[in-house]
C-alpha cells in the first residue's frame, strides 16, 4: 500500500523554512575615522584659503595626505576593509586632493589670470575625478607595484608645496601666476596619463630592516624639518617628473634593443 504523506511531514525543500542570514549593519569605525580626518583637512584647506590663510591651507592638504595614507593601512592591519570604506575614501580624496588644491591654488595665484586661471583649476579637478574613477575600476587587475598616472595625493602635494613655498618666500606677480598655471595643468594631465609611477606598496613595513634604514628615516625627518616647504615641494615635484623621465628612458631602451636585434641593412629572413 502507498503511504500517505501527513500534513505535519517536513517540506521537501530543506531551505524553505530556513531563516535568511542578516547582514551585519554598521560600519567599521577606526579606518573611517582617518578618512573623516582626511576629509576634514581638505575642507579646512578650502575655508582657510577663503580667509587668505594660504600657508595653513597648504599644511592642511599635507595633513590630509597623512590621514589618507593611514586609513588604508589601518584597515588592512585590522582586517576591517569594506566596500563602504573604499567608496568613502574615494569621495574624501576627491575633496581633499581634487577640489581643495585647485581652489586654494586659484585663490592664491590663478585668480589674477581670469578665465585661464579657473580653467586651469578645473582641468586639475577633472583630472583628479577621472584618475580616481579609473583607479576604482582597475583596482582588482592593476599591478600593485605601479600607479597608472600620477596619484592624486602626490599631485596635490606638488600644488600645496608650491603654495607653501610661495608664501614662505613671498612669491608674487604675474610670473608666479604663470608658473602656477603650468604646474596645475601639468599635474592634471599627468593624473590621467598612462605614465607609470612607483607605488611603493611592495615595501614590507612589518619585516625586519637593517639598522641603516632607521638612520635613513631619521635623516629624512631632519631634512624635512630644516625647511619643510622647500623639501616637500622638491621631493614631490621630482617624483612627478620621474614618471615621464622613466617612460622616456624605457622607450629609448626598447628602441635600442630592437635596433640591436634588427641592425640596419639586415632582413628578417636572413
């Protein structure tokens, strides 16, 4: 005889009555605190420039750089990475390294150039937005050792360093305005270029280092403390220039290798 299935018998689908797992709500506090500090420093730089305090605005951008460098490392060290943190960090970078440097530079030197001045500031701002958008779409496939295009914090450091240096040495006049315009446009173009820059993300900060490395770190702090605006501007300016220079050297090297493999007068079939 065929057995009848009682109404109290369990359903054939075991997952039908299984409650869905609820995703934990909330965000990680520690890394997002540093991201908020980065955003606050960038916003403060804009407000300080409106009040004519350009040196404080430049220093605030450098503080934003420090905060931006810490939030990612803290998230990786504490295993608190999240999609929210990545998006929040990108938006904070747009304000602190896109809007803030361009507006501070416009208030400091580009204002006297009229339309050319604010167009140069917009080119830099648009370059930052495009740079961040490209980085977010390629973060899973890009080589971690290199950046494609100049990173927005480094570009912001060049502009902030120039402003701080100009305030310290009282640079004024049309000549400094033209120099500021050229550097602003150049940084915006380098951010969206295909020029490769070392990211230094392959440095192992957790492992042991020689004792000489500690002395080098101390020497770096001493050099920066001697003349912060001059040293910081020089370091980040040479870093920005190192990308195109390295690209030209690599292109010449490839051409030389091709010529060595196929000398003049030879044929591929010989």
